[in-house]
C-alpha cells in the first residue's frame, strides 16, 4: 500500500467512528468489521449456520446489505419469494438491488412463475425482460392494453428477442397491424441500417406500400441510379426515400450526390427542414473527405441547422485554407448554442482580426477574456489581459453535510473505503449521487474532501457542474513525489500537475480501458521500456499502480516527448496522449502553423480536447502552486515542419505569430 493511501485510511477510519458515534462505539465498530469479514468467509465456506449467526448481529452495520445480497443471489432458485421481496423493499437504494431483481425476474421467467414475475416486475432496460413481461400477461390472462404495449416494443429498427414472439403474434392478428404500422417499422429499420429486417417486414405490405418498399431497396442497392431521374410522385414517402438515397450516394461520390440533389430539388417540393438535413449530410461528408467543393457545400447549409459537428468542420475547412473571410462569415452573430459559445467567439474574433478589423476584434476578444476557460485565456492573451480565476469556495452547510453523510449509500461507501475496498466504494458513491440534486452533490464533494478522497471530489464536482471552487477541483496531491520528479527532469510544474489531473484525477491505482495504468496513465510496454532506461530494476507492470514508481516513469516519458519535440509543450502533450508517431504525421509539411490553429486541427477528438484541457489546467495549477501564472502564449510555441529548410525557416521568421 502506498504512503499516500495509509494516512487517508486512518483519516477515513476516524471519520467513520465519529459518524456512527450516535449508534455504536469505536470498539463496537471494530467488532462489527471483524464480524463482517468472518461472515463473508463463513458464507464462502458454505457454513450457513455460522454465517446466519454473525449476520443477525450486523443488521445495523452499513455493509449488511452485501451479506444479504451475497447470500440470496446464488440461491434465487430455492429461497422463499417473500425473503427476496423483503430485501428489495428494505434496500431499494442499494446499488445491487436492481441487479438482484433482474436476476430474480430471469429465474422466474425460466421457471414459468408468471404471476410472481408480474407482481415483482418494474420497468427494465433489458428488452428480453420487457418481452417476458408481455408473455407473463398472456400466461396469466392479463391482456389489458397488451396489444398497445406490444406495439411499442415492436416498433424498433432492430430485431427483437424471440421472447416477444407470442405477443407479436397477437399483435399481427389484431386490427392494429396495418400497412402504416409496418411501414413505420420499415423506416426505423432502414434508418438503423437493418435492411434484412426491412426486407422481411416488407412481405407483410400490400398495394402502394409494397411498391415503395421495393423502390427503397433499389435505391439502397444502387443510389446513383435510383436518384437519377426517379419517376416518383411528390409526397413525404418519396422525399424520405430520395433523401436516404442522396445521403448514401454522398458516401460514394460527392459530385454526383450534389448533381442529383440539385435536380431533385427542382422537381420535388422538399421542406426547408428536409433541404437543410440533406445539405448538412452532403457538406459534412465533403468536409471530412477534404473534397475540393467542401467550402461551397458547407456554405449552403442554413444557419438554423448548425450543430457542433458542422461548426467544427467549417472551422477546420477554413483553417486548412486560411480562408479568414469565409470563417468570419460563418461566425457572424451570436453562437447558436451555449456549448460552443467560447470557441465560436474566439474564432470569430480571430477571423475579424485577420480580415483587418483589429479594433472590433479586440472588443470581441474582451467579451470572453474574463472567462476561466481555454478560449477565454487565449482571448485574454490576444488583448494582453490578466487571467481571472474566479475562485469561489463552496459554502459550508454542516446540517446538510451531516444529512448526506448519513445516507445509507454514503455510509456504505465510507465503510468500504475504510476497509480498503476502493472500487466498490466508488461504485456506492456514484450510485448515491444519482439520488442527489446538484447542490447536494456539491456538499457531497466537500464531504469527500474531508475524507481526503480527492478523486471523488474532482469527479463529483464535475457531475454537479460546480466549477468555481478551484481548491477542491485542483488538489495538490502526491506533491513530494511529483515535485521531486519535476525538479529532477526540469519540467514545468503546472503542466505536470495538469497532466496528472487530466490523466487520472489523481487515482493512484486506476486502469483505463486501453490498459494505461496509474497516476500518469502509463502503458505497460512504455513503462517497461522507460523503467529500463532509468535503471528501475525488477520492473513489474503492477509497479505502475504505485505513485512512487509511476511518477518517475511517467515524468521521464513526458520529458522524452518534450525533448523529442524541441521543447514544444503543445506537441509533447499531444504525443503523450496519442503517441509521437501520430504527432509527426500531423505536423505541417513545410513552414509553420500557429499553435491555436494546430490544436484545432488535431484529427482525434479525444486528443484535441485533452491538449486544450491540459494547457488550460496548467495555468490554474500555477495559481494553486502560488507560482506566477504562465499564460497560454508562454506554453504554446509555433508548430514547425520537421523539414528544416532555409525556405521554411524564412517563412517561420517572416510570419507574425505575436500577440497584440
């Protein structure tokens, strides 16, 4: 166990004792913990007599529901239904209760206990269980609204489980099963790419609907031929099929898709929404493939159809071509929605500045320069303004904090943490958050900070969208280890803290889905190779889950990226996330690129957002470390082509990359 975890667990234990003082003494709590562990062992050994005796003494212990769950779960086939019901009713907030109910429902269905199934059914995400509920109603003669509910399940673009077949058979024989209903599901299937289901369903059509289905399949198989001079009547079904065909053709040939679409618009009366939807699909496909007509097609999309993806592709297309007038046109007026507000305004100002109106650009920069945000900081740099941190500590509310501390899920999380069961503790914590308002989440974050559980603080405040308490959001953890390695490798402290925060939220033992481990999320092979280079003998992959091994290895690798890219923090950050070979492929072929432009053009969404976040957080960590706050412009160097030619060097020196 690391040096960091030990004091945390001591603190958590003390807090646990204080929390339960109104019910049990410290000695009793220690006894309950021992009895709990003994009960688990007895259950695992199959000694039910000992288990039952111990468990009966633990009914007021926070982790008692785990004992009951672990007893009931493998015995669903033989315990009394009332016993299971009682557990579900008494522990409705327990994170494993829904899982137990789901497993029990599956058992009841397998064994044909349909009435008990209905009595204990609650709405389920699992489609199979929903189908079983319909079957249970058929078996018990409870047919009220059955056909309506069957219709709801039947209307899906996917094939449904066979457990639904009995209900669907009743639906097919009913008056509800008409051409309109079949056609509605065919549309869902086609939009979902499930042509096999659509073809199967089409056998149930007759008359005009059958003809439309055949036309749709023809266009699917050959969109170029199918959208070229179709002899369709002008109605909503024709519009849907033709738009489907144009979108499909756009994946194959942009020019033909545009040509066919223009001819169709001259013949059919498409709605403004239909036109915008199709123009958007064609434009996005053209932009992603860097088609020569991308700018033209992006420009045709009505502004009311602007979404995050369209704005991003317009921005990339304009930046690829250094087409500042076009970007200025595309960013005129207010942002269409809040999520892209700062990004929109910053690039609006850049476009205005690049097209010669520096005074107006300053006004636009100033409108977001006060924001604590990547683009706000960039804007502040453009006009020489100071960064505004807007630190606002969470208000203290002892009464509400005490109420949250005594919620059963929070008590369980606290006790699991005290026992060293970190992963179950995290699961309990986040399950409890689902029952809270945003304000209660903020108080819960403050409670987690009292426990020293800072990774939950960070993630809970993010869930609550509570961004202004910078002391809680940006903790200084593992400081002696990080500071030692930062100094040893001559790295930027704010940058390293920001990177650790972004990589792991300071979770020492975290494992990513991709296999990266520990505080600095080092891949095992990278860890092995780096450990060898720094003389760390007898390296084991498990060492990456220990801060005193992970940080030396991770910081060494970060330093290697920093040196490999000639001290360019932007490139080193991108390389740490995506790998150096990818970053090399993203460098300009010649000359230079301004760093804010280069970041926007990173082709991986994850890496682009990661780089922005690390650079932004680095300035906040300067503030937390009580250092002089380095501005983004101090960390964002020009991105140069790896081809060092005289022409390239002259181009770099000639371009004006300075801030006003």
